[in-house]
């Protein structure tokens, strides 16, 4: 279970960072910009993905080694 939480956290972190990178540099990277119902909220969703990734990493740590 720990590996799954870490893997999902890593994907969320990467997508969050790529979303913020796209928002501020206008590069065409990440999946957040491709979801149509999130149009206009890309920066907020990207930030929330980073927060979610931190929470998933914390949950993985409490699962033990």
C-alpha cells in the first residue's frame, strides 16, 4: 500500500508542478490544461495537486516501512 501511495503522490506532484509551469511560462505541458471543465482554474488545481501529493507522501510515511 505504501508503494501505491508513493506512486500516486509522485504522479500528482509531477502533474501539479507541470501545471504551474504551464500556467506561468505558457509551455504546453501537463494534463491539467487538457481537462475541459477545469478551464480557468488550472493554477488552483495544480496547486491542489501539489498539496494532495504532500498528503499522500505523509500517509505513505505513516504506513510504516
